C-alpha cells in the first residue's frame, strides 16, 4: 500500500452555478474533480473519496414535495442513501475513464455507508440544519402539525430544519479498510453518511438528521489511520480576516494556531468553521497532516506548492 489519503469534496462542487444543475452538468463537474483525484493515485496514493450531498438531497425533497399528491414522500435517511448511490456512480464512472486513459490498473467502488449518531445528542432538541425548499406560512403550519420542525428563513419563506448530530461510528468501516487493502479506490460516507442510531435492542434505525460531511470524513480518516486528510473546497487557501482589507492567506497552520484562529472567530460557522473543527479533531486523534485547497490546485497542493497545510507542529527551519 502507498500513502493513504481521505479527500472530502463538497456537494456544491458538483454544481458550478445555478445554470448548471442537471445530472449531465453534475457528472461533468465530477469528472473534473476525478481528474485531480486520479492524479493523486498516479502519484502513489491510496484514496478514499468522501463527498457532500446537500443540493442533491434538496432536489429529492423538492421532487417529493411536488409529487406528494400522487407518490409517497422520501424520508431523510433514504435521501442520503439515494444520493450516495447516484454521486458514487458518477465518481466511479469518471475515475474508471480517467484510469483507462492513464493506464492505471485501479477500480473505484462505492460503499453506501451508515454513520451512527447518539439518539440523545443535544442537536435533536435544537434542529438547526435547513433542508429542502421554501414554502409559505400555510404550508409551514401544516408541516408543523405533521411533526416537522420549521423556521422562518430571513424573510424568504419557511424551511424545514433537522438535527445535525456528531458522528460516532462508521458502520461499514471494516469493509472500507478491506477494500483499501485490496487496492480499490473507495467512495464512502457520502453526505456525512446515512444517519442511524441504535434502538433499545441495539438494532440500527434511520433518523431524520444531517451529519456534517467534514466531521464524518475526519472520523473515518482517523479510524483508518489516513496519512493525509484533504478538504477540497471553493478556495485555494484558508484565510484569516477573510474579505477584509487585511486578509491573510495561510500556508502552514499548527494545531494550536488553528484552535486560536477558530476561537477568535476567523472561520464562519456555516462555511470554513466546520472544516477547521474537523481538521482539529483529525489532528487531535493522531492524524499527521491535513490540507485545504480547491480542486484545480489539488496536485500543486499535494506537492507543497500551494494550499493550506495543517500539522500539530512544523519542523523549525535552521537559520
């Protein structure tokens, strides 16, 4: 085996803009990202790919709402399973074609992954993650009566909110490890994994929740002893004082510095904050190195030429 990397790509990275949301558009974006992932494999890395699914789950929920007069609605955990399969298929096919072009004798496989959360997680008492489309007050009241948690969203209408609990366990982890050992590129914990919890008989049951993709990816990376945890996002480097006159792009960040920047409010809760928290968790659990960059700079970042690199400590350079 070569060095093992877990690379987390965002669900939004499959949708370039509001005019490119179709399935062929998403596949084209997946193929572009897969080109860079194949570059890592060509450099000798064993790779586990994780991905977001927020927009794709939103599409399923919207279709479900529009067809509710005729078809059954789709529960949240099944939305997660559906999107894991569909996005995994895109990545598998794109990587197959990349590997064929490069004459790399590798194959990608998707593991539909369940991730255990604590049914007593405080997040269930305070749902906060918006999902699905906007609706009016009349529909909001109807949904509340049906048991949904609904909030008014910045004057734009009402939306459903669900819990975002902390991931505790990756159910299919041993299968993922076995596939890596056999040389497969594995797509796993899509969308943070399908959220499940143990019932009183220790049986697994799906729950209405959304797990943060970066937290679940960091948990998997720690548990399978990944050498490198990569978060592929919309920026080439992480910055402090983002979009301010004194913005500073970061090249290297120690664990202590990451904690300080986070505490000082440099990373927004809805964007870079969860990514930095996931990296902190990975390093504290024994991870060696993490990297944040955008897809097009991935190979340069792997070679140390760009991106933001995180370690517990960096070796001091002698004068």
